[in-house]
C-alpha cells in the first residue's frame, strides 16, 4: 500500500481510536485526525484527501451537517459515515446527502480495510477483473469469428464485442483495449465477407433462412403489438448504434421495462434514404420506386429523400388490412421536440404513433464538421458519453418519462448505425456520382474491385437503376472512399469520422427494443 492514500478521520472520540490509526499507518495509509466537524472542513481544504471517515454523532457541527458542507467543498471524495445508531431516519439523511458507505460502531480493523478497498480500489479491481474475464473469452470469440457463422450467430458475436467494449471502456489497461480493437477489426473483416456471400440471396422471395431486415422489421416486431388494446409508440432514432443503445438503456429502464433487446439487419446502402424508406414501406427500394413512384426520389432527383415516410407507412398498413388511427412526427430540433412533449396527451387516442428523432445522425455529422465536437467525441467511448449527455437533457428523454407513466407499448429502433473510418480507398467518378463516403452509385466509376463490394446489377439487390450502366459499390469495415483530386486534404478532413452507408457490424446490426410500463 502506498502512502499517497490520505484518510481524514473526524470523530469527537478520536483519541480512543488511536489503535485503528496506528494500524492504518502501519498498512501504509496517511491518516489525518480531528475531533470536530468544523476542523474537518478546514483540513479538507488544505490537504489532498482521498477518503473521509465521519462520525455521525459529534458535538457542535454534527456528522450530517458536516457531510452536507463537505460535499460542497469536495463533492467527489468518498465519505464513510460511522455511527452508533442504525435508526432508519439517520441513515436516510446520510444516504440522501450522498455518503459512499457507512460503518456501525464499534468498528474493527478488518471492516475498515474492506471499506477502504471497496471505496478506493473498486475501479481498479473491476478493471482487473474485466481484463481477466475478457482474456478468458478472447479465444472463444476468435474461434467463433473464424468459423462459418449464420446470421443469428453473427448477432451474438457482435453483442459480445459490444459488451466487452463497454466493460473495458473504463479499463486502466490500454493494452487490453487495443487487443479488443484488433479483435473487433478482424470480426468486421469476416463479417463483410459473410455479407458479400449472402446478402443478395436473402432478398430472394423463396429464400427460407434469412434475417429480419429493414423491409420486414415492422411486420415482424411492431404490427403484432397493434392487436393490443393500448397505444403503440414507435421511436425511430436515426443512426443509433447498438453500443449507444446499451449506454442509454440504464436511464430508460428507470421508466420503462425492457421486454426484448434484439438486433436486426439494415439493408444496403445503410443510409436513411434507402434503409428508413424500406422500414416504413415494408418494401425494398426498387419495389418502392416501382409501386409508389410518386413517393420515391432517386439520388439524381431534387428534394428531401425521406419526405414521404408518413405516406409509406400508411400504405404499408393499408396493404395489411390494418385500419387504425395513426400519427407521424419528425423531430429535427429542440423546439419542435418540446412542442411534441406538450402534445403527447393528445396522442393517447391513436393506435400507432411514429416519432422519428434525428439527433444522433446530426451528432455524427456535426462531429465531422465541427472541431469542438471532434474534441468532445474523440473516441468511441467519448462518442457514447456525448450521446448519453445529450439524451439526458433532450425532449426524447421527456417522451420516455411520459410514456413510462402510461399503459402503452414502446418500440425503440433505428434505420442504420455508423462506423469510425480511418482507411481511405481511391475511387473516381463523374459529376453525377453521389457524395456518400461509404457507398457510390454511378455509370463511370473507376476503382480496384478488390477494395470494394460491388453490385454490378442493381436489380440483384433490389436497388433502383438510374441508367443502363449504373452499378453500386460499398466500402468494407473502416474504409471510406476518397477522390484522387485533392486527395490529402479530403483524407485528413474525413479521417476518424463516423460514417454510414457501407458494410460493418456497427452499420448493419442495429437495435430493435420492445418496452412496456413497469
């Protein structure tokens, strides 16, 4: 034990505790003592204290009163309340004032040591435990990834990787985090090969073994809920990755109970224009273009590509003979979000309420374009943290709180995820080529076929064919497309940004969560 750990112990009978102080000193702790709350407040200002032991019953300034003032001075230092009484009201006052732990007198040395370990070394011990557990799991994940996984098994592998990403996110061992990154990159490379082998087969009508995808997710997971005698709220959070959902989940579970936590497969391209239109239409892009040409805009046409979502979902319901009262709202800014929160009571008579929330997608774009957001979300962990911080102060959280008090079904899902890109791939195209960094469509594309997943015949993937020679190419894993012209500037601008449209677990394996009130 190092003498850097400093304990401040305030007790009006501190002289009687000298054996404990000597015991802790022998263990390598630096112990500062006082017999009053007032002096304890002064000592904490003038010393670098790591933990505070505070007697609950002191004359003058009581332990509770000292604690309240202490938290204003050093809000993050753990305080352990030591008391002779187990009265509920005293403990409620102490816990309400944010104590970290409490001990009942008389205390013995082993109790004190356990308390110190729990409050000072928990993070280190948890980090070591997580690192050890991941090392035990590493070999199994590697063997799974190198095997012939099916679409359900790939979902399980991705769930495991996200679990360890979150567990090791606060690890004090940078080496183990780097190993996880390498394993995830390897998994993504194998996942891309899997998608390339199977994707177009999944879209064939007679294929039996295939995952739930964008165009079937509502039929499978939302329409059955419409049979219930209560409203269903479908919250589509644009560009919400599974790891971001797991970060938000504890907050949401304070108000709603998770019934099903699942993943489904986004279609390609994994962008809003294609994936979300398919989600709301129950059709693949070329099927929408053919059946509802007035509700589809191609890449080369002017206008917002997702402006017909409410029409598409109403047509979808009509095709299935579902005649219900619905509403649709798209939240693009804070003010509209607040107005929607105020209007929620009026939506309770609707059978289905669809709310599209665009913040996470805007956050990923802002991170590309704004230096301050890049700095705030420098890595995956910080990106998740920024998403959580936004959510806690957003109208979307207010929507969740409102729904938690009502007898409703709630479904949270998304249209696609995103991946942090760092490997540029050169592509040439004419002026009609689209601008997305993860997929390209055009008639004059020039690229190395080994670098991309190419779909020469768009009909194979149920994608619109803009002209006779149109083809689609998709980037893999953490690649992104860059034009040779002004190449260095282009690469440096988009390096380490979050993009979507291509093939990766982060983009294609996305959450569909069913929740109910508690």
